[in-house]
C-alpha cells in the first residue's frame, strides 16, 4: 500500500540528534486513485523518522511494515 505525506517541522529531539516532524497531510493510493487518510493519524505526534511513520501506518492498517510504501510529497 502506497502512502504519500506532506511534513511540517516539529521540535528538536535528543533521540536522533535532529528534529521531529509532524504529518500535515497523508494520502493512500490504490486502484481507485488517492484517498486522504489524514484523519486516521495524530497530526500532533512528532515522528523521528519516515521509518517510524511507516511502522505506525502498518499498525493502523493491519499490515506488515514491508507492505507499506511511503514517499514524501514536495
């Protein structure tokens, strides 16, 4: 399952010597086109990496993480 997200800056973090980010909008792509699924995640959560977001989406949609493809829109 393919997801495309738009990030916005978060806060500094000590966990990865960088910054967290928030998801501003996320779309799921399928045979019927794209669907906005932003309402299914906590947009105030500070993700430390896109990998963490991928794992969160896999859990939310009942998938294994390897079944989730993620790309960032610019």
